[in-house]
C-alpha cells in the first residue's frame, strides 16, 4: 500500500509538471517515448437515459471522454476496457463498431467506441480511480460543458459513422 501511494504521488507530480509545459513541449515528450503516431482508445459511455459520461483530467482544462493510450501489441477494445477500469473503475459493454479519428498535426490516432455500463454496474457509483482523473460526471447531451477538441472530434466521428450506416 505505501509503495502504491508513493507511486501515485510521483505520477501526480509528473502530471502536474507535464500540465505546465507548452503544447509543443508536451508533444515532444510524448514523441520521444512513443511511436511516430500515438494510438488511443476512447469511448462515449452512454447511460439508458442517454446521458454521457465525461471526465476532467488533472492536466486538462476542459472535459473529455474516458480512455487512454494503447500499449504496443494491445487490442484497442482491450486497451479501452483496461483504461476505463484503471481510471474510473468502470466495466463496460461496447456497442457496435468503432470510429477512427486521425489528427495528423498532433500525430495521434483515436479509436472511438460507444459503450454502456455493464449489467450490474451502478452508473452513479462511478468515481475517479486514478490520480489522472479529477472528476467524473454524467451530462445530458443537450447540456455538455466545454469539451476537449479530441472529444468534439470523437462525437463527430461517431455521428458520421451512424449516418453512413443508414
């Protein structure tokens, strides 16, 4: 337990330093420890009443959808499930096929899934489970807060995919 607490404090300190870096410096840090493109798995988690789950990360100003980086050799769906469990303690069922967002400037590819809390999961009990996450909340789609650009792109990609399925 003490080792985990120290590790979490160091992780949070590193994130606080990272948050103070200019965007270009952040990208440079990521580029030196990642392949030429980073790949993320992110998800719009929906509740039965059509509210969506958003997270506020300690190193970002605006709200975003949960997820994270895919590890080398890891399947994107497995990465998403791992990240959701690690960051907010949530087990989900994935819905349909994912959409993909490629951000050439940021050299990032996001695989965007739709998901819902798995059977037996209390949607109201979801809370931060990682030092990365400051807050977790459900929002009606008509009352979304200021969103991260990646989240806006993810919503658009899922909307385009839904229209092309018709």
